[in-house]
C-alpha cells in the first residue's frame, strides 16, 4: 500500500501505475489469485492490459459487455459490484465463470472524465474470496486514486501533443517560406507530413488537368519501396486517370482529404494497385492553391490503421502550406504561366502565406494561455486525491498506525510535488509573457542540495546508479529556494535519464570570489556535437526516444539567468556531460539595485 500510493502520486507512467495497483490489491488488500485491468477500446470491448498473476496471460483475455450482464451493470451505474457467490448471481458470462472456476468476483470501473476508461476485476480460482466491506472500500479508494492519476497522464499527453503539433507547423512554415524550387517544396512536404503521421511512406503525385492524369513525382526515402521501384511499378502496372480511378477523381473534384481504413472494403481505391504495393489503409490529401488541384499527397499504411481526425487536420494544414509554396515555386521557375499572367494572384498567394505565419504566431500565444488554463484544470483532480488522504486521516477505515501515518504524509508530499509540476507549466507561461518574479531569501544551499537529492533518489535507485555529493560545509546564499531546487531537480533527473544503469552522478558545490558554483556531472551517453548548440532551445529534444516536452533546460537556463547567473556545459558523446552553474551569492541583488 505504501509503494502503491507513492507511485500513483509521483509517477507519470501509466503501465507502472496500473501494475502497482493490481499487485497491491492482489497481495496486500484482497489476497486474490487474479487482479486484472481491462482497457476499453474503440470497438467497445475491454481487453486485458495489466495483471498480477503469472498463471494467466491477461493480454489474452477480453470482456464483451454485450455478453456479460454483470459488466453492463457496472458500466451503466459507474460503480463497483461484488458477487460473493456466482452460483446464486449468474449475471457474469457463465462460460468464463466455468472455465476459470470463479466462485466470487469484484468488479470496479476506472472513471476518467465521467467515462468508463477501463475495468478492474478481482477473483480467486476455485474458491470464494469472502471479502469484507472494509477490504472492498480500500480497493475502491485505490482504484479512484488511480483514475485521477490516469486522467493527469492523459491531460499531460494531450498538452504535449498540442505543443508538438504547433512546433511542427512553425517549422514547416519556416521551411516552406525558404523553399524556392518545386523540388524543395515537395521534399519538405513529404518530410513534415511523414513526421505528422510517423510514417516514411509518403508519396506525391502531380495532377495534369489537361489530360486528367496523376503522375508519380516523389516518394520519401527509407520507406517500404525505393523511388526507382515505385516509379517502375507506376510505369509498367499502375496508371492513375480520373476517368478510371474513383478515388483520385473524387480528390480532383472535391479538393478534400479522404481517409480509408480498409482499402479492400471500399470501392474507390484501385485494388490492383493496392495489392501490388501491399497497401491496407490509405490517406489522400489534395495539394490545392488558388482553387486548383496541383497534385495529391498519398500516405499509405501497410497494416490496417485508423487515421485520427487531428492527424488529418494537421496534414491538411501542411498540405495547404505546400500548395501555396508550390504555386510560388512554379512561378520562380517559370513553370506557372498562369501566375506570370496574373501578378495580382501571386501577391494574394504571398499574403495567404503571411496569414499562415500570423495564424501560427496566434497559436503560439494561445499555447501560453492554454498552459495557464491547463494548470487550473489539473488542480481539480488534486482535490480528489486530497479528499482520499483526508478520509484515511479521519480514521473512517480505522485509526492509522505509525506506518500508515507515514504513508499519508508521503502522499501529501507527492501531491505537493505534482502541484510543483503544474507550477512549472505556469512558470513557462509567465517567463514567456515577462511576468515571472523570484522570491529571494537567505538560504543554506546545502539544504537545497540535500532536499533535491532526496527527491531524485527513487530515479537513481531504480537504475542502480550511484549519486555522490561534494560541497563546502557551510554555503549561505541569497536565492529563490524553490526555483533553485527546481533547477537542480531538472538537471539531476536529466543526468539519471541519460545515464545507463550502474552509472555515476556527482553534484558538487563551492564558492569562489562571492560566486556560487554548482557542477552536476554524469557518466551518461553525452550530447551529440551537432545538437549541443540547441539544447537550451524551447521544445528542443536531444533524444526523441526519451519522452519530454523539451522545456526543462530552457526553463532551467532562464531561472539561472534571473538569479544573475550563467549556465554552461561540457559534453563528450559516450563519456558523459557536466553542467556548470555560476550565480552571485547575493542572488543578483546588487545588479537589481544598480
């Protein structure tokens, strides 16, 4: 129970939270043979995701509400249900009851944003559980806390996704505005559409309005087929003419994107071509500028997939930019006779491109507003967590012993840390609009280091890393304690994240000539030379494999500079990195007074 509460309130990994949940229910609360979490998918069926038992592969199990009245009741009422004797209450799917010899069963809904996100089931094999009401109440409390944690994770992921999309649009707009040739524009288009869909199989066909044909022009590198093979198959076996190809005809007429999850169940695609290339799903987006179709972007998938609405909208925005930039490029190369004859239309196209840039700048401002409002949205579920802790403190489930009091105290601290993460988002917004202020005070910097190390130790212990400290016995400085701890935690967590198991991390602090120096050194993978100049850039991530918003180092640098200090680093790929911070011991107050 202690471990579960700590994880739920401090970890942003969904699978880890769910694993601790089912293990805690199984071993510490209910003593059950099987506790499983089942996640709801688009088809309405709940599929096994995480379980505690090695006897049963939970991922092979699924629950169809249409075949199980017990499950339907839980979903409809959005509340737990306990059947102490399945021979008396026969609502559950009897086939599964017999196969798994379930004598009693507890089912609980995981509610996220007033919807059933998943289900938790608890039961033994071949014997009744005989759960007490106290056990059921505790299980429900932990499931409710998990629901809040899941909601926080989902909201954080949505925020990160929004920021990534806005950054992609800004980068694409900049690249398009600098592309002066057709080849540069179309290559940029395939690159950014590929990033939006996480695909290397993006192809472009140009439309000849006079003869009604779409001709292959370019396909992205590193895909399932080389450009030579792609062109050869088109030359010998695939011809795209609007009179024969229903899909491309619709694109040419409607000028709207079309997504098809299963090409062989839809009459519009050329099934022979799909079979030749191995295409299972397909997204087609027209390239339109000045009201005319110049071509189409094809984003095939070689396994069945569903193209999400936000993905299609993002790709449509990228293709709108491409259409306008393509028109300008054709003019520059002397290929667009219509633009040559109609200079006014060219100016309109340029204005349209400028409007895209202004719109993206507006989105950037909305981003800051969104981050600010998001923090207030996140505070709502914190109330639920606080309520659960208060229930335990009031002794509703019995008086708390010393260990339990320690547990609730840790939960309170974890909640404060989570609030700190929300505050970090607010910090970014305030720094962006120039309203951020420090709260300087005299402080013992050794205490700040020790507190930071204590908070980061769970990460280092998980990877069996050694964390060393080295500092003078007494370091008194004038700083914003909370912000300097934020700086240290950012750098220490990065050091742990990019240092392999059994690696070493050192934090060192000393004073020279009224300047405080802090060094954080690791034996990690280091920073590639070509990426070192970008690491303090907002939203920039050195390693896209490791999740993150790309804001940590940017905020760290600005917090150090607000203290009147500087931050720099030295890194050698494969050997490690050291960050060096230098701030005046008076926190920059002299400069502020001057």
